[in-house]
C-alpha cells in the first residue's frame, strides 16, 4: 500500500476480481511524485504482472525494498526474467 490504497479498486468482490484480472493499476507516480520511476515500474510490472512468469521473486522484492529503505548492502538484484536492471 505504497500509495495508501489497494492497487485494484471495485465496489463488489466481483468487480475487484475483474480489475485484478483485466486492469492495469494506475502508476504509483501519478499519486506519489516522491516515488522513483524505477520503483514504480518495478512494482507495477514486476510485482503486479498478470503473467506469473514475469513476476519478481520474494528475494528480489526484499532486496529492492531494503535498497530503497536505505540498506545499500542490497546493491544489485540478480537479473530477473524481465529487464529490471536496478537498483543502481
């Protein structure tokens, strides 16, 4: 909940499920200009991908969160199946 709300909204369980299956979440940077574009892309395309094969692993996710939280020991992520080649 980096923006303070769920990424998929709906009035009913059915509409929320439909959004999860079909909708692309609004980029985080639209609501939080302080979020780096790379982190925005990582969350939208790497964590919330519709294709499970394109999602990042929990280990990759933990390293990115530690990096952005200030733990610079978590320097580079192992190459994922996607083009994510950061944090710097």
